[in-house]
C-alpha cells in the first residue's frame, strides 16, 4: 500500500497583496489564524490522516495548526528548520555575530530592543509576544507531539531553550543525487549569501593571501559592492552573483574543494551535502551543525570561525595535496551515500512517525 499525502501550503507573497487592514490583522493572525484552524480542521475531517507534519507555520499559518490537530486527535510533528521558537530572528545572530540574549527568557524582550525581526521594533514586538504567549500557553509542550531537529547542535539548542529532550528527534536533510563529474576544474568554490555572518569577509581576507588559488563565489547580498571593490586587484577571486541551481551544481561538480566559512549557528548546511554528493571535500568553520557534517581530516577540514589565517593555512595545505583531495572526496561521497540520500532519509522519517504513533500504522 502506498503512502498518501495531502499538502497544505501558504505563501508569504500573500502578505504583499494585503490591504492596510489586512496587514494589521496579520499581527493577530500570527498569534492565531482562524483561517488555518478552519482549513486544517476540514482537511483532517475529510482526509483522516494518521499524522500531520508541519515544516513552517510563521507567520501565515500560525500555531493554530497544532490546536486543530490536537482537537482532531491527530499527532503533529514539527520540523525545526531554524531557531524561531527560541529566537525572534530565527538565526541566533545579531549585527554579524552570534547572539543568545533571548535564550531561556519567557518573554524575549531583547529581540525587540535589538530590532531583531526585519530591523524593526514595531515588527519585532508581535513576533516576540507570539513566542512568549505560546510558551505561556504551553503550545510547544502540549500541542506538538514531536520536534525534528536537523542536527544534534540544533536539538541541543532546543533543549537549552526549555524543550523536552524526549520530544526531540534528529533527522538531517537529504539530497537527490546530482551526479558526479570526472573532468575536474582547477578552482575552489564558495556558495552563500554575501553577509558578514556567512563569513564572506573572512574568506576574502584569506584568499587575498593565496593568489595562486582560483575561487568562484556564487551568491548575492548586502556586501556585494564592498566585496567587488576588495577583489578588483585579485584576479584569482571571481564573484559570479546569483546562479540557477543547475549552474551552481555544475560548478560544484567540477570544483576541487568547497569552502563554507559561515559564522552562524547553522541548523544544517545543505551545500556541504551537495559537495559530498559530487565527491568534493569541504573546508568549513567549526560552528553549529557544520562541525557535525564535516569530519575533520576525513571529509574535509575545519577551522575556527572568523579566523582568516587558519582558513588560509588549511586551504593552502589541502590545495597542494591532490591525493588528499581525492581521498577526502571519496570519503565525502561515502558519507553522502550512507546518510543523506532520499532512501536513507525516508527510513529515518518513517521510524520517527512510528515512534509518534506508538508503533501503529
């Protein structure tokens, strides 16, 4: 018998079409969306699912989805793709550095003071209040049956933020095999948003000391003009801007090494798995879930976040050792095949569902 799935989606583009009154009502709906409650209740009545899996409820769907599930006696599972439940800006980041000022607070008022949501106190206030209200109401404790964290690190942050360890499962993301490339190029690659917290400044500083290593950087962001001005006299650094997924994967497949210099508490790092699938080793910062994904000395190398000199040394060392690049790339591909394929992920997901359902189908 096959697995039947009913999909319910809302798109944040809807917000752009709201009238002034509609935008005002959105503040209320962020706490509790009557539309979502009605929609989900009707679906549960008609479709009779065994379980409901939520991936994102903010802001349009709202936590009312969990109450609709509980009323219908259908278990609700929430995949935690960011830190929104314990951090108003969802990233544990502020002004280009890590920030945990709201950790463990019933009311996350620092998020308002620091304008952590969309750089606005007015918009940060309802987000912080929504989080406080649903923590006070025990929504996360009583209405959600299981949280799925993408890494041990992310699970640890949830526990540190007051979530029950027994209600948290760990399951990484997966990747459809993009295929490999036998014809390697002579360059490194970096894919990511051009912001300070993503480590682009650290990367550029390291590369300026390695004129013999060509690198292609894929991404856009607020630091683009600054980065362009810094690399103008460094022909080894090529900033490509935005590329399609297919174009990006073509670059990764032919690269010798991928660099992931983030300074954020990443919950995962999909581009690392994309590199692994292409048999490309990764040099990454030792922070968040990244430290779990990259096996230092086996699938790549780790360096201290923000330390451009250590990054320079690690990249220089690996670049001069093609056998190590091949060995680490082979080990990376094995890691992908064992942990991050759709088949492996499906088994993990079904196992979590069975646990939530108590072993029943």
